[in-house]
C-alpha cells in the first residue's frame, strides 16, 4: 500500500520550533517532488514548502526564513523544520506526493 505518514506536530509556544516528518511507505520518495501544505480552520489549503528530486526547494514569502524543507532518501522521509512559530501557523500540516496526501498532523502555536 502506497502512503504518506506525517508526524511531529504538537502544541508549541510562539517563537518555538517543531520538525515535522513525512515518511513514505511502499514507494521511494527520492524519485518524486514532495510538498508540505497546511490548512487552518475555515481556510483553504496552502502550500508551505516543496522539495524536488534535483535538490531544489521552494518556499512562499509567508514562511520564508522560518520554514525549511529537507529530505533523507536513506530514511525515505521528508522533513519540515519550522522555527520562530507564530499563532497564525496553527493548522493541520499535510505532505503530498503523486500517490496522494498523508493524514495530516496538527500544529498549534499558543501561549
């Protein structure tokens, strides 16, 4: 079965950090572009970072300088390092590959 499994979410105070993981099951991540998205309550899903197979990355201005995507092909996992988190970063975070979406992991930024 081909699937993506996110983990690493949780409750963090403003200014804190989290590292999300997206583990691929049943297929090699190294051959695919992988994206991280988030969806806050009442809002549309938006992209927050993307990693291509040639090592390229893309990050929107809203999180640039705070969020960093990386991949470990040996572990078949893509990561999203999130620093200096803000309350507006609160959302369910999803990873996506051509096989589909993961189930999401909740990130809550609150004091």
